């Protein structure tokens, strides 16, 4: 028997003991992982709050039927594998492909996993999965070097965008968030820390000082994308990151057209490659992950971990949930 969690009501987890899946149950390219650690992502929070989000694991069934939901950022030890790149005993990081990572043993698609620096604890290695997503997104944005990059939202993803953009050569990074990030922002390469909502920031923005690249890293609302469009300098690029809660987002096509803007978005592809790129990036920037993972909870503290993730806290960046070796 192995531990697992399920949501039984908004804001409430229940811990269960369930039979362990067998190696014989694996399909092609799947691996069986012993849970070492997991990360809480902003896209996990609608499910925790009781809203029906857009994560693949949110099938429309009642929350109580979705064992292990909504965790997808996972670090584990391979117990069995039907994937050619992963062998028993390997330690890997990546996606819990069923968005069901809150279990002592997890079945995952091996194509979304990669080995990581053995010098990292599993709790720190959790940061490699969101870092991989950020690096992939930045690959889609041309000409970052020397540019003014603004990131709306200075949560765990927004701060990663700031750090990576600066490391990749951005000339100036502005971070916008209503939560006070003055103590944390400089550690992530933020040159100008703006404590404001995005609409107030835009309303006071000097038209001659607009950033050429604006990244919307808030998610879960429609208005901030329009604010990103309004904030971008003529000829610039807007990147929308995250899992949208709504199918349709209104924005001003007049502004897009008149200012010759480019809007980009997309899911992370080529996952094993970008996980390896994230591992290499973290090896080069040894200060990143220790500053990034600010809170670690044990597997018996899942409720408390999600409660912290669901409320504003200027000291919180990334929350990890760690097993006995985390």
C-alpha cells in the first residue's frame, strides 16, 4: 500500500492508502516512479479552490475521484520502466503526465522526464520543471539581448522569467506585482520593482519608456493580457504564459495592429530536451534554485503546503513537497 491524496472539497485534501501500481501495468514509454518531491504550481490552485480548471487531469469528474490531482511537477526514483532512456534506480524530474503526482508511486510518460544533477536535493530539483517551461518560452521570443523586458506577475513563474531573461542578456528587467517583492526581486535579476496592479502600472507608464517585450505570467484572469498589450512598445512582443482558465480572452486588435505587435504563447514541447537545458542552466547558476525554493513541506503536510500557496506572501516563491529523502 502507498500513500496518496485526493481533494474531497474545496480547500480540503484527504489522505488515503491505496494498492501500489505494478510494473506490469505500464504502457509503452511509461515509467513507475517512487515519489521523492513535487512542486506546487499556480495552475494547480484552481482545482484546490474548487474551480474546474483547464488542466488535463481535471476531467470533470468529482474531485474525490481524481486521486493524486492536481500535482504535475514531480521528482522521483524509477522503480520500473518501459522507456529506453530511463532505468530502474534513476532519479528524474519532469511532468506527472496524469496531473496526479500526489501519490507515493506515480505512473508517468517517460518522454516528459530527464535525469538531473545528483548534487541537488529532490526538493531543489523540483524547480527544474518550471525552469524548463520558462526556458522553452524564452526560446520563442526573438532578440532578448539588450532589450527592456517587463514581467507582469512576480510569483514563482514570473521571477523565473526575470532571472532567465536577465541571464540571457536582457538589458533591463521590470517586475510588476501588487505583492511587495522588494526583498526578493533583486535576487532574480529584477532591475525595477513595481508594486502595483498591472492596470495601474500601465496607466502611469511613460510612452517613451515602454518595454519591447512584455511577459504575462499571472494567468487565471483575462484583464492582464490586455494590460500587457497596452504596455508593449511599438514593434514589440507580448508573451502569454500559463494555462488559461477561460477559452476566450478579449484584447484590443486595434492596439495590436497600430503598434505592429506580436502575440505569442504555447505549451512546452520537446520536454526531455528542455529539462536537460534547465539542468545545465541551474548548474551554471548555482544561486538560482536555493533562492527559488523558499518553503518545503513533508508529505504529511500537503494541506498546509497548499494553504500557503493559495494566499499572498511576500516571502514565498516556490513551495516543494518532499518525501523522506527530499
